[in-house]
């Protein structure tokens, strides 16, 4: 049996490989890499057919799928045909490199195998990502309210690795419980409350009065002032980084900040229309000063936070 897993989504490809390997829990897998030559691969297959009735091989990024191959081509195809027909052999081939089906070797290999193509979700495929999150929650033996998957999507969007890490963290947080609701995420600070969303939006759009109002709501809800200051300061720092280099493209900034380009592009437009570097830097310094007051014990934590978000008096023109 041959499985070929390929595409542009490294997380889901690796996850699919783990699922296939889990079907043979007692197997001893042989791992091959792109540095393994075709002759070494065939020798591995033939050796195990002599000394072991069962052969389990994981082969990452084999060159014969992504590059034109002429050496030992007939022998390679014969070897793969034998593996495909054999109940004793299991070969899992996986790659995130593009497969060129114009090459004879790649085309014939795909025809011999169970071929699965797994491509990364795009920014406009929110529905597919939310369905995947729901499936992932069930994969860990959990259940969830209907709004939880969409709430988790708002945290990491198409970043499936960190989404999966979040679900595992929630699983550990629940202990023996198995059901996730919106309050679970809020309690973990994994998903912000509406007041925190309002605070971030007010900071982004430079509306001091709305920011103060949102922070007051957070304090009334018994939210930790340290968490509030840290969250706002991190957002402010991110905004400064985006504003400081306006010549950088959204694609470049997305790599630096770990966010998708469309999100960065929209954020750039919003910040440019609402802020200057001076206003962002001033707010950031106030938040850092509040953090120092809080950690040094010179001020009560709530007082320190309120000082940082208190609207500054507007400058009146001189008479």
C-alpha cells in the first residue's frame, strides 16, 4: 500500500501522516528523507522483504516526485508497483514541495498510490477553517457549544498549528470535563471578552473616551489589570511596528508579525487614518509607565491602568 500526501499545508499534511501511522500502532517505522537516494530507497524496501514480512516506511520529500528523474527509473517503478501490490508493505510518502505531474516519474507514482492533496486554507475560506476546528475539537474527544469553533477562529484565523495548540490547552484546562463553552475560553483569556474587543478597537481607532469606557467595563468584570495592560501594550507595540515602516508591503509585514497579509493591509489603512507615530508612541509610553507603576508597587493596579488610558486634555489654541 502506498500513500502520497502532498500540498501546501504542512500542519495538516504532518497530521495526516500521523493518522496513517497510528493505524499501525505496533509498527517500527523506517524514516527516509530527501537526502535518501533512489537506490538507497529501493535497497531498504528489498532488505525488509527478505528479513521482515512487514515493512513500514515514511518518506519525506522524495526527489522523484518533485524533480525529473532518469536514473533507475524502471527499477523504481517496479519497486513501487511491488509495494502497491503487497499487503506486507506500507509506504507513506509526503511532501510540501510542488509535484510536477508533467514528469513521467511523478505522474506514474501518483497513479500507483492513494493520492491526497492537502492545500492551506485561504483567508476567504473562513467556513472551511471553522469546520476543521469543529472536527479537531471532536478529534480530542471534546464537545463544544455551536459558537465555540467560530470564537476560536477569531483568535488564530488560518494558523492551524496555534489553533491546535489552543484546543489542546483548553483540553488540559478542562481536566476531566469534556465540554467547551464560550466562558471556558474567556476564563483562559484564550478569547477576549466583548469589553476587551471594544478596548482594542478603541485603541486602534484612537478613541480615548471609548477606550476608558471599555477598560472600566473590564475592571467591573473583575478582569486582571496586569492582563489588560499587557494586552493593550502588545497591541500598541504591534501597531507601532506596522506604522514605522510604511514602505514595507503587507506580505513582508505578515511574515514579520505572523499574520495574514489581508489583515495587515486592512490594519495599515485603519491606523493611517486614525493615528500618527506620535500618538501611538505616546500611548505606548503611558502603558509601559503604568506597567512599571504596577510592578513597582508605587500605585494600586487599577489606578495605574486608569492613568494610562485616561483621555489627555486637548490642546487649546493660544489666544
